[in-house]
C-alpha cells in the first residue's frame, strides 16, 4: 500500500516543479521543495473544499474559508537545514505546531525525493487512518492515544502562510523537518474557520488585497 501511495505522490509532485530562487548554500533541490510545498497546499485545498479524506464514519473535514496557500520561505528552509545538520531532531522554537519532524532509522536505500514524499505521508496519514471527530477544525485531541496528528494540524493551520523544509541523510538514518511562520496559539483555538472555499479575491479577508486560486487565498 505504501508503495502505491508513493507512486501516486511521485506522479503528482513531479508534474510541476517551481522555481524557488533560494541561495546556493541551501541543500534542497527545487524538486524536493515542490514535494513539500505541493503536499501542503494539496492538503489545504482539499480541506478548503471539504474534500479531505477522514476515516470512514467520521464527519467531513471542512469546507474552510480564508484558507491561504503556503509560499516557500528560504529563511525557514535555512532554519530547518540547521536543525537537522547534527543528524538529530531537537525541538525548535514555536512548539509542535510551528514545526513538523520525521526521523527514520535503519532506512532502506531510497532516493531523497522518495523520503521527502514519505515525510509528507507520515504527517497526513494519521487523520485518514484514525479519524478526526467534531470539531474537525478544533485542536482538542479526540484521536486514539497513539495517533500523532500534530503534523496534519500544522499543515492545515489556516494562520500559517509560509513554510520551509529540509532533509538530511546520515548513514542509514534519514531526517526531515519543516518550519512554519506561525504556530497555534491559545487565543486562536481553531485550525481553520469553517465556511465556503474562496471563489474570488473578495472572499479572502484575512489579509488585504488577497486573490483566490482554485479555493485557496493568495497573498500578493
């Protein structure tokens, strides 16, 4: 099953590779950046349209209004690169909701691109396998105790507008992490605001002069 999921992701992510113009001292390729960025925005668009797959028998996740597309931030990538440079995953600033992490030990010899796709799958899969009860847009945990959903909620957090990720291979160990420009706060206990996905820029009200692209708001 994992092989099939990876194959599907590979076809999706490699259809389009963006130009990111990050400094040359950053080690990620533009293809790897696209894997992470497109993975985040694909999740956010599905939530915005109410099409995100929850476990069978659980309520729909979304739709959501004012869900913004993430943009890539090279400085957040730099922070991510520095955090995995020592072949460890030390907790960075912002807590779990401001960072996503994955570590694999004794990993088989796969390409870095495939490991990047596995990292995205690792963060999005718990909701599909364990399910999210109402409120589907809330931070209250109603999952199985062993279901780590912090990765999913960081990716779906509507307050977030920027992301930067990095990967590191250390022998047979592999590390991946993403940093975000914002994290969950007590003052805003919702992952996203329920409502209809945007159709025009007028529907995007969190930031001035926003536009809409296929259900996701865009900051100009």
